[in-house]
């Protein structure tokens, strides 16, 4: 079919359906039949609808609210993009078109250049109303029929196929293929497809960050470092992420007085155990400093300053820490065009932990109430920060500069119409993406797009642990240095026995912490475009979604500009190989077997030369932390000693290492900003004589360090074997992907 005929067919179909809707006497008196029904007018929902329409199908986009674009037009204006080179298809087209309205161009062939933080914002920062306008335009140009205010009531199935979608106001939609592009997975759940709301726990999939989780850098402590001009301390942690040992009780020191507001009751639990709970939600506010375009942020009718006593105690702790506080302590905020700012959250910011738990399975009416509760909390917080005497004057004055813009969210008084649903239901399908995929230890087959963001989990609970306020569930880190990873086709389709004509592109099949990386808007736009393409091919071939030819699908995705594989040296992406101690010559000791003094943090933020993780000193308590490795020497003799670590620009350039051998002690300074491997072989600390037994050791200290001190292991190699490895006569056992 020619492009002209396809275009004419789309326009005629859209006109016919629009007239049908307009002439209907009542919503309950008409039905709509389409080839593809997309439920959820999110960013990905619009992309899916546009793609299916461009492929010549009759498409209806059913949106329970009144606006298109989801979070991309609902306040998430400093877009979390990851690596721009991994974004393709209509997602790239959309953002290119969007920033062109500001006479900007995006360098899609260049990696993101950060300033000490994650890959966020920059040229991708836009105004919400402009984002929504572009979504509306693209849908209209493609001939997509849009039903707004159409809440899902139920679906009708015949065997394993959805045949009809019924809305609360009585509208009926029949289609051959359905795409669930909601954040919550509402259509998937109505179709009785398997899903979970549990944090699975580390044991289920062999993960590290799942289940109940406490990250050491977010454990309450005093002595936080002061930030640079970008609001971040060395190592990248922002002042909006500070955790102090705050007293949680109404009467300080008295548990019988009860918990303060903003705290969740419950047992802290054990690290890695399975547990319920989804990430905290918030509103991503778009605020302005333009007085001519400003609506003051009014407090809620039920405002009570006592609700924010915990915030006051946080302020006390910050002042005692020597912090020169400003608004950044309560919200990371990124500049937008026309004197506007995108407000994110903080330790005490827009997030309201616990309020989100009920949302995914709540009714639409109940969701309105939950959103209002979070709005009231956030309005009250801003009013508290602007008016309460306990807040430093600098913070009060900073908050007072901002207000809601008159030209944004005009039907809700400048407040966003979209709550930030960071996590809802997650489908359980034949493929469940896990940390093994996002960290590169496995590669998902049949790629339909790439993910590239870090592991970003917002807190699940704010509870009492060891007598102080603690954020549970929060993770903010990398993925072991691995590049963009593949999202497999099987992660967006249900098990065939459950449904044969449904795609789930937002609430896709992934573990809790894998989803924390996948969940970025550009990525979900790409999964949605791929789903729409597969839906059209399933219609053309009259097959179930599980039986779509991946070869044919891949060819179409590539033709449409999707990025399916990540190539750095011309080779296909391969799983990262983990090097184990038994793979190495001599005596190799992993970091898990070291003897530690002080609190060291276990991490997998960078690829490890040995094992899947390493330890670092959190760049704190300098001079008080050591890690000792004691070998059991089988035969007296000379050994080449190698220190294994993960290098990075934030590491110490003068890490002090003491080798205690039969010849006494020798102190060596190691620059951990340089790679540990050279030509696949670790650089040596030197050759040392050890006697049989456990009299020798290697001690790593953070004394005098000028950055993070990392320890991943130590290897003691008999001198003759070391010479063979360095001459190429013997393999070292280190993986080529090790650093």
C-alpha cells in the first residue's frame, strides 16, 4: 500500500470515527471497532498509536484522563535520557521535534556529558505545555482516534484473547490487538495476566539490590561533606540526599509518645528479604520565577505546621552540620526555558513514602484522593519552608521566589495533572528482566530497544531503624559500568496461555530493581513503538503476539530507526563475564573475604576485576578505615602481589597499601584513577618473599586518600607463573570485560 493511500485511509478512518462519536446521543449508545486499541495516553501510548497508524491500521487511543503524554508532559521536564545514542525511532523524532520549538538541536550521536550527576536534563529540558502540544499534533497528524475521560471498567475475553474493552461511561472498544501503555498495568490486570507488586527479594533471581534494602550512603550519619557549586559533594551525592540520625518520636527519646507525622510504622526487616511496596510518588512541579506569569502556591486547607516537625529536626541537623542551606536541600531543581524550573524531590521533598502503595490497584476515584493527599502534603511543605521561623531565612527567601506558572496546567490551576507513578504493577512473563540483564551479566534475546539509565529506586518507606529515621528501599547507583542493555521482546508480551493479543509496554516483565533502570520515559516510548509494530505484523499474519516472526519485526524496527544493539567496537553486545577466585593463578582473595575496620560499602557500581561486587570507603572517615587480606601461603617463596580494584575518576590517586612479608613492611601508593589491568594483566605492587602459612598480609588504608578508596581483592602469584603470564605463555584468567 502506497504512503498516499495509507495516509488517506488514516484520515478517512479518523473522520468517520470522529463523526460517529460526535453524532452519538449518549456515550453508552456507540461502539468503536479498530485494528489496534492502545489503553493509556502516556508518552509511550501516543508513540504506539502513532506507529500503528503510520503502518496503516485503524487505531483508537483510550485515555482515562484528559491529557496526552503522561509524565513527559506532566511535569517531568528535565528528562532522564541515559545515553542519547541508545534512543531511536519515534522517541528520537519526538524529542528532536520538541526541542526544535526552542531552536535547539540534539546531538544524538554523542554520549551524555554530565556534571557530576546522572544523565538528566540539559537540552532535553522543556516546558510541559509544549510537550503536550507536540504529542497532540503527532497523534492528530497520524489520524489516531482519541477517547478522553475513558476509564477502563472491564474487558471481555474469548479464551486467551481480549475481544472488547468497556469503559465506565459505557463506551465499547473492540480491536484485534491491544496495547497497555499505562503506568499501573490496568488493562493487563483486567485481562487476568500474571503480575506482581512485590519486591522479589534477592534470593529469587540472585540479585543484590532487591527486596528490603538499606544503602550505606543513605544510612543516617553526621559529618556530611559540604557541596560544590553544583550542589553535590565529591562522589556525586547531592545535598538533596542527606540522611541524619533524626529522633522519630513526638517527644524526643520517648517511644511511648508515638511516631512523628511523615513516618511509616513497621518492622525494618532484613536486608534482601522479599517485601511489598512500590517507590514513593511525587508531583514533578514546574515552577516559575516570572512574577508576571505566577500563581502563588497556596497551602492546603488542612495545613498544620506540626505535620512538618520531622522537617524541622532535619533542618536542625543540617545547621549543626555546618550546612549553608538553600532550596536545593529540599528539591533538586533544573532550569527550563522562560524562567521556569523542574522541581524534583529530596530527603524531605515532594516524595511521600507509603502513600503510593495503594495506588496501583486502587479505583480511579480513590486515585484522585491519593493524588490530592500527596498534593496537600507538597503544598504544605512549600508553605512551611516559606513561612516557618524554624526554617533558615535563606531557604525561606529562596522558596518565596517561586510560584506556579499561569500558562502551565491551566485546567488544574498550575498544579500538574499527572502524578509521578514511578512503579506500578509489573507483569510476570516468560522473560523477567533482572539485574543480571541491566548489569550486563545476561543479554536478553530478541531486542526491541535499549535501556541505559542507572539503578534508580526511590525510597519505599521512611521508618524507624536502630532508633532513628531511616529511608528503606532507596538505591541510586550505576549498573557496574555496563553500557546500554537489551530489552527482550518476551518482556512486553504475556504468557501465551494468558493472553494472545496484548502487549504491556510500561508495566513490563521485570524485577523491582531492573525496572528501576528501565522505567525512563524515552525507553518506554521505544518499547511501545516496538509493540505497535509487532501488533501490526500479528494482524497481518493472523498470529498470536507470541508467534510474531522476530526476524521480520527486527527488520521493520531497524527500518524505523530503532536502536536494538549496542556496539562499541563493531562487535555485538555480549554478557559480562564474572571472574572468580578459582579462575586465577596463585592465591586470589576476593573482597568479601577481607577483614574490615570501619564501615565499608559493598557496591557493584563499576565492573569488578574479580567477583560481581567490591567494597569502597564511602569517601568518609578518612584515616579510620582499613581492609586486610591474609593469604594462606602453601609454599615459601617469592610472590608477585597484585591489588585489584575498580578504577574511576572519583577514586583516590594516592591509596596507601602496606605489604607485610618476610622482608618486613613496604608501603606503596596506588593511583586508583588508573585502570588496574594493563593488556589484561593486573599491575603489580612488587615481588615479595612470603613464608609458608598466614604470617603475611596486605593492608589497604584510606589514610591520606583524596577520593574513594576501592578494594576488590588481592592476588598472590608465584613469581615463575607471573613471568609466564606477562610473557604471554600463560593465560591470566581475567575476563576481557574486567577493568
